[in-house]
C-alpha cells in the first residue's frame, strides 16, 4: 500500500512549521507573564478549564456571538472553523479504520483519497464517503459566502469589510483555494465512486476532460495551498486561530489588560481576527464616515509595531466596539495604554493649594463638565435640600479634575498626581459616601482611586433617596427616551437605576439604541483627532435616532452628553433636572418641529 508521494511535502513542511511556531509562542507568552499572573494561572487553570473549553468550542468553533448578531456571518465563520475541524477528525477516523497500520503519517488522512482511490469492501465505507462529501460541501458554502462578503459585504449585513495587508491577502487567497482544490483533486480521483458530490463531479468531468491525468497536478496544488496557508498564517490576521484559545484560557484564569503593554496585551493583539464587525459598530464609520481608524486597524498596526499617534488618538473610547467584538478584546484599554507612547513630558500639579475641609456624611464632587452645565448643579442643590442631606461640596469653589481626561490622553503620571490630591481630600473629609454627577468622574473614582468608601453616580443616589422615602415623586404625562452615557452604561453597567427613577416622573419610551447598544453623543473627550464637522455628524445622527422614538424629552445623566445633545435640540434634560422639576418650557410639538428643521439645515 502506497503511503508517500513527494507532493505531500508542502503540506508537511507547513504543518510542522505552524505546530512548532504555536508551541514556541505559547511557551514564550506564558513565560512572559508577570509573577502575579503566573500565580493566577496556576491557581485557576484547572478549575476554570471546563469553562474555558466550553467557551473555546462555542466561540472559536461555533462563533456563537457572531451568530447572535448576524446569522449568515456566523454560518460563514462556523463553516470554516467547525467544518474544517470535523473534516480532519472524520478523515482521521476513516483512515485508521481502513488502514492496516495503527499509526499513519499526518498527511495520510488529508490526502486519503489519493492513497486509497478505490472503494473499500466495507459496509460503512459509503457512510464515511457521504459524511466527508457533506462536510466538504458545507465548507465550500462558507467559502462562497466569504467571496460574497468580500465583493458585496452588504448582502451579508455588513456596511464595510476590513482592508487587508499583503500577508492577509496571501493567506486568505490560499485559504479560499484549499477546499475547491481538494474538491477537484478528490473528484478527479473518484473512479466511479457513488459519492453525491465528488462522484457526481467525476462523472461530469470525465465526459470531456482527461481527469486521470489532471488529478495529480491538483493534488500538488492542494498541498501547496495548505503549505502556503500554514507558513503565512503567523504574519496575517489568521494568527487568531491559534491565539484565541490561549486568550480565553488566560482571561478565565483572571488575567486582565494592564496599564502597559505586556504579554497578555500581545496575546490580545494576535487574537484579533480582523473580522470587521467593529467597523459597523463604530459611529466613526456609520455616522462620521471615517472608516480607517476602527479597532481592527488600531490592533493591526499596534501588532506590527507601526502605530501612529493619529490612529492611537482617533477614537471616541465609547466602548461600542468592545461590546461588538466576538473575541472580547478590550481595545479601549489598549488604546489608552498605547497613547502613553505619544504623550509629551508629564505635567505636575504640585502648585494646587490645599482646600478647607467641611466634614459631612455625604461628599459631592460635581466634576469639570458639570461646572460647565450649571443647570445640573442647580438641580442637585434642590435634590439635596429636599432630601435633607448634609453634604460637603468638594469642588464647589474650584474643581480639581478627576484625572480621567489625562488618562485618555496618555498622561498617566500627571493623572496620578491629581488623583492623589483628590484622594487625600476625600479621606480627610470623613465622609461615608461620595456622589458625583459625571459618569467619567464616577468611573474614575470607582476603579482608579481605590477608596474605602462607596461611590455613587447621582442616578444611583437619587434612586436610593426615592426608595428611602426622602424624595417624593410626582409622575407627569410627559414621555422621555433615556440615553445611556458610555462611561456609565457600557463602562460601569449602570442601566437600571436611571430607568427606575424616570419611571417615577414620566413615561419611558424604549429605543433600539439603548443599554449596551447605546450611541455615543459624539462629545467624547477621548478623541483629539476628529474634525469638528465629523463630530457634529455623530451628534446629529444620535440625537435624531433617539428623538425619532416620539419622546417629548431626551433624558441623559451625563453633563457632557447633555451639553453635546443640546446643540441640536432644546429637548434635552439631565435626569437630576427631571427629579428637580426643571422641565423645559418649550412645547413638545415645537421641540420636535425645531429638531426636524435643525436636521434639515445641518
């Protein structure tokens, strides 16, 4: 029985290379983990392994997250991953059952029909042949969808597809050729077998082509396509195939993105498949028509060490891409980390004088943007007075920034100086609760300050006052649509408390763009590169989408969002103003007409 032919060498060399490369990279990445991360991995690996294996199967093979968003796209990805795996598994089972040797060389199942071209005298042989033909047809249907996606992405529900580098194109071309070449090679070798796919094609082609002479060149072409795919894979987007399982294992072991680029972040960069899903999730693409700065391009250029300051800083940091990413990469954190490489010398704030402290159980920090939106401050004063709360306004007579805008810009050291000054004031105040009106400040105090007292956003605080009976709500007939600020919603998971408060005062209208799918207002402090007119396009689009629900008011809980939305509609109000009764005096019908007119003029 023949078990070797020289044409298997391209495949064999490529397979040996990718297996060796995978082992080397896994060892390198795990060895490069910090001592704390290594400890987490050792402590949690075994107990989290079942969960990791389940996630690997569901996401790396079945692509469940993509399926939920787009059936055709999920089917396409699954046909490649799961279909190819099953083709390998069933092929190995078939070759072992009908081979006289216990151990076969790795190429033998891949080129089984070349080495065993004639039907075997076993009843189950036809079953295997049918399954193998069916799996090949299944994968080819995914290849067809991939062709369509590249040519007409909108047919698969995508507005844009990813721009490829040369290595991507080479690997993609070889991948697209692998299965059609296998189909033709096996068909030309079928010799009157009864398989529904390869056998039918053999009978068709043999009527007008010298198939016996054509089979061998196609086996060569199939082997070369496999070899090229394996050899070029580490340089391309398809590196995610071997990296994503490790990312899942590390993440489930409790390892997270750090405040600098380390081994785990390198794994994240290589785990990006550049599927392009983040492009359609990004308002920079859908509203501002900027399609060259999305996470797929940031992660690509960061991986290849060719990132520019413009690309690093050209992002709203709204987190919509994090929600959309099927791999679960935290590109917002990676952007912020990478911006440190492009910042100027750090500025220090030792000159900031100390403040006189008034001791009170509640400490209120309005924040810079709230000071620029005084209607919210007036509303909060009214709320504190009605509830009879004793409050010290930490930044009433002069604000020290919470530090997050500096973090956004990459000035981490400068931010730490500000944070230390604020933290000293908070700890010296003796307060048992810190309340802030700005979601940016709220997230920073909650995650970066490591305070010993709880931190509340004013939506949470107001909801608590209502539950305790300290605030009496009077419901009106006014309808409202609620906008989830990026930092409060996706950033901190605060979705329910604002809605519970609004239900006490008005009718709440739902929107397709809410909760984790909420739109950024466009006023984000995270993007220092976007032109003003493009930022306006994002704001205009988000305002129109929210008020097209028919609500009388657009309610938000972020001073920056309120200030930004108000440029396009007077029907914007903060939730604190709702509670304080500061409804806009402009009639609802006039508000809507004015908004529509504004949209036309813009």
